[in-house]
C-alpha cells in the first residue's frame, strides 16, 4: 500500500481507502528500537517545499511591485501612496484570515485560499490601471502576503523532520528574494500587462501542481484521520522503517492530544510569564523591522535612485539591490544554521544601521544644499549594505 504509488502522488489522491519551529521539536529523527535506519530519502518532502516556493516567489514579487510599476503608471503622489500602502494594510488582515480558517480548512486548504487572493490580485491589476482597481488588487496581494508568512512556515514545520525543518523554513527568503530580483530586473523592461500575465501564469502553474502537496499529518490527526496521517508520514519519509513511521505518528498524536486537553485563551498571552516575554521580543522585533525603513526602501527603490542622480540608471541600481538581496538570503541560511538566530540578528541590526545612516547622511547633505556630486556613489553603497544585512535576518527572526 505504501510503496506502490506513483512517485510524486501524495496520499489521498490515488488511494481513497486509507481513512512553528520549537513547537514541533518533539518529532525527531530517531530510529525505531533496534532498527538501523537507512540514509533518509526526501524527494517528496523537497518537491512539496519547491511547489510552495512559487507562493514565496509571488510574495517577493508583490512586495517589490511598487518600485518598477509606480514609475510606469505616473500616478499623483497621493494616488501612488494609496496604492503602495494597500499591500501593508492587506498584510495586517492576512494573518487574521489564516488564524480563522487554518484549523477548519486545514493547512493545505488555507494555502489554496491564500493563492486565491494572489490570483485575484494579479487578475485585477492586469485588468485596469484605475486607482481603485490598483488599490483593491494590492490589498488582496497584501492579504495573500500576510497569509503566506503565517501559514506556510507552519505547514512546512509539520511535514518536516527536525534535522531539516530549520533550514527549510529559513530558506524561504531565497524564493522571496528571487521574486524581488524578477520584479526589479524584468519589471522595468516589459509592459505593464505582460508583467501581470506572467504573474498570473505562475499562479496557474501553482494550482496545477497543488494536488501533489500532501496534507499535514498534524491536521489529519486533529481530525481523527489516523490511517491517512500514517499514510502521509510514510509518503513523506519514503524509505523509513515502519517502526520509525509509527514512532513519529505516536509523537504527533501525543502532541495533538496534549494541546486539545490544555486549551488556551487570549488572556494566557498576558498571564503566563513566558508568553509575555515572547510577545515583547516578537513585537519589539516587528516594530524595529518596520521603523527601520525597510518597507519604504523596497516600495520606492527606483524613486530613491532617481532622486540621487547616480551615474547608473535607477532600474540598474534596483537590479543590483535585488541581486544583493538574493545573495544575502544564502548568507542568512548559512549563518542561522551555524550560529542560531541571536548572533546573526545583532549583526543584522548593526549592519542595517550603518547602511541607513549612510543614506540619511547623503540626503541630509543634499536637502541642505551641500554639493553631493562627489558622493553619488553613497546611496547605492549604503543600500547595498542595508539590504545585505537587515533584510534576511531581521525580516525572518520575529516570526520564529
């Protein structure tokens, strides 16, 4: 039953007869008693994560959308501000939507709803350049963006083993950076309509591959579908022994049972000392992230470079920043794997402060009528330092 399926067909599609990080750390890579486990084969797991990377890629493109597109649209300052900020407003709603439906529809169903918002956004943006259409479309992409980072890391954590869980969830910054590089590198050189047809095409590709994603074994156990949960774990772990599969299933059952017995309320966030401390740290990092200027820099990248009078074109400078963003995502993965989150976070904030300080000095001199012709290189150099250090770690750490 477990090993005769087609290689990439997840349980539940062919056989209908089977009926966040430390949060999942009880699931280990330990062996069954007296059983020598083979070297793990993870083709199915990595394929599932690769499909989800399409969602991250679209999220990265959505976040960088304002930089090349607002320059094309020639909107008034007021309209441009409305359209740009619509994504941030939607991103505030996205986690609330995820929280409301993730246990009712399951992790996989929530991801489908997420991509429904992203697809609707791409279609609306492709249909018209009217400010209302643009604002609604960007708001929908913001909802998708918020849902992506509140639901998909949970899903990846629940289908992964301990030894790869941290790396897989840290590597999400790579497809996000790839989406930004695409938007900075391709967006300025193709038509507005073509850009959104490409993004819509990526949504279609995702839904074509969506059936290959397995259900979360945690969600299946929560719904008392134990046989399907065992079947899913076997599909994900591929060449693991039956005793290993059974051990992981029992650990999931124990975890779900304990959580259902020990229900919590919103007040527990404030009444339990550990929860209060976690909230202070997380919200403190989120506030620091937003006050660092990251959103404004990414939304108005080309506009910033056009204001500097740099020797390179604004689109070329944006491409360079996109490539730096991509490179820094790999550095972040290596740093987190080697040193955890705390040390890279301190370095990230320090480097970001240096970069933003350099940009601030340039514009202070410029707006106070100093001659800055000899410093035209400073904005690009400052933003390279800023993006390289602050983007991958500070953006990822608060949610962990």
